[in-house]
C-alpha cells in the first residue's frame, strides 16, 4: 500500500483540503491519504472556536465518502505539541510491512520557507517523500525555493482557507459551497464560528 499523510488543524476541513488529497492520489498513485488533525501546532496558533472533538467530527464527515481517505487521531491522543517527525515514526510502526516505499508527506508551499525549523527536518526528508503542494497565491511567492528532496504537486490554486471560512461565518458572508454539505449542516446546526 502506498500511503500519504496530510496534517492540519482542519478548523474546519474544506473542499480545498479534500481536493489536495485527491490530487495526490491521482498524480502520484497513492492508495490512501491519511488526514491527521493536530492538537497543538508548534508553528501556528489554533483558533479555539471549536473543540478538538468537533474538528474531528467535521473531518470524519468530510472524508466519509472516499474510501481512499482515512482519519488518524494519533496527535489528538498523544496530547501536547504535535510534531510531524513523531507522527511519521508512529505511522511507520503502525503500518510496518504494509507500506510500499516511503510515506508521502504533503505540505503546502506556504510552509516551505519554515520547513528547516521543524523538528527533525533532515529525518523527515530522509524517511518520507515530501510532496509540495501549491497554496501561495501571489506570483512573487509562487516559486519558493525548497532545498529538500521533494515532488511538486501540479494542483489548481483554490482560494479557500479555514480562516476565510470562519471569518465569513462571523460576518454572515457566503461560505456554504466552500465545504461539503455535511460539514455545512454540522456547522449551522451547532452555530459554530458564529460570533
């Protein structure tokens, strides 16, 4: 089995995340993309509009209709700061003897510049196939130099972000079709992000 992972706060998961994961499957022939919700991100503050359980519920709803998508709660269960290198070691043990090649590590080019400050970046570069996805929207930053071995994903730039969705909900702007219908209903029924 060829396995790739996509980590994030998924606050909330949106169509851009799902499109990115499917693009990795289609372009690089992965059998499965595992979504890993972070508990505490080392380089990014998570806006605590919702609980970790609600983020997880939405992620499960968003990935439910694709048998090649899976959710792993290892970082939520581990507690504390979530480090990708620890997660990769965990997954290598969990899937020992079942994985073909290295685990694919999907990261956005918006994270490329700071990758060297991640915990154990050299270990990640050696033990994973880094897949660099396009997320930057300005032409100036469209070709960020990334000095680690990697593959580039040729994906469309979808101008969707979880921050934008949360802000749109708070301002009563249109956001319905930025997330799958099940997540839209989940958010509306629980009055999430509506300040």
